C-alpha cells in the first residue's frame, strides 16, 4: 500500500502566524487569554494552554493581562469593549480574513445588503456580520440562496467566508444573479491557501483508493476539504489524529492519499503516516 501526501499539508500562513504571535507573548510570561480557540485544532490549543494560554468564552472575567484575538477575527463591538477595559490586545486575525472584514464594512457603508456565503455559527462569519453593521444575510449553499427574494431595485453584494470552496461560492453567486436584483457586486474573499489546498486534494482524491483528511472536527476548512474529497471518492474519512483510523477502511487499498486542514500541525500528519506504515506491516 502506497501512501501519498497532498501538495498542501500542515499549517497555512495565517495559522502559523497566529501561533507564533501567541507564543511570543507566552515566552514573556504574561497573563494571556484567547476568546475561544486560537485555532480550530484541539491538540495545538492544549499545547498552548499547557504553556499558560487560558481559553475563555467571554471578556467578563478578564480583569487584566493580554487578550489574543484568534485567526478567525473578532467583531468590532467586542474589540471595543476589550479596549475600554484597558486590556492589551494581540490581533492574530488572518490577513485574508482582515480583507473580507474590510470589504464587508465598505459594502455596508455604500448601502449594499451583504450576503455572506458561509456557516452562520462560525466565529469568522459572526465577526463579518458585525463588520457589515447588521446588513448581512448568511447563506450556506445555492439551495438556500434560491429562497431569497431580493427586490428588483435592490443593491446586493456577495462575499465569502474565507474557507469556502470555490464551487459552492460560484453556485451561490449564480443563484443570486438569477434573482435579477438591480445591482449585484461579487467579491471573491476565499483564502488563496484554502483554494489551492482544495485543488490539490481533488487531484489526489482522483488517483487513490482511500483518502484521509486530517484535522479538527470543528475546523471549517477541514470539513470543507472532507466534503470536496468525498464528492470525488466515497472512501474518504475525516480523522483528528492517527487514533481515528479503522483497519477496514484500507482493505484492498493500493494507494492512500492524505491531506490536512490548515490548522493541522506536521507532527500529527507524521503520526498518521507512521500508523499507516504499521498497517502495511499488519500492526494497525
């Protein structure tokens, strides 16, 4: 059984940047908090917590120290409340997310209703809604877009959660264009790494017998990779680490492909490869 890695695996630029920035604060021994997970990978967050990072759900109990804004971004209202408490902020928001935030604010200010293609419960999308000053509607897919009923004289704009697939974004945008609003502006705010990672995963899924997508189950980009690969190859499995694998997945498999979410560290991928090598020797 041959093991093949996708061309894009491991941390993306934004995730590595967030971890490095948080690590620099931890090295100084400061009291440091993050609002929710810094990134959507349980194992990495546990390692940072062991070094002193405290994950909190809200700012109510924070009296002093430093708050790290996650790579997914933060709503301007919450950021303002943190500053009023004179608490230091370290902003690790991914540059691609910052770009989407700027566009959402601009479009709202110009009087457009903002349609966000994404998951309404994701922290990135929640922040984008606030940047759009409440003029936003979140649409998950084309089926939901078809239920929209914009007026013919309306001004509509479409942006995307940065980890969406390009196929889904195009399908939603096409469905909205078919509604014949007076004016529609479409901005592709999908992260370049997410797009390239999905393309690499597609190519690999077309040429192997089994596909493994390695990453946190709460990670939007990991779930999207899984969905992209599963459309091509039903024998696609999402695992957080090597302990999630099952021997029956690999029966009669000659080639196994591996891709990973943008918040999956190299050391977890290496453990998956090691476990697969054990499978080849009959020990999985």
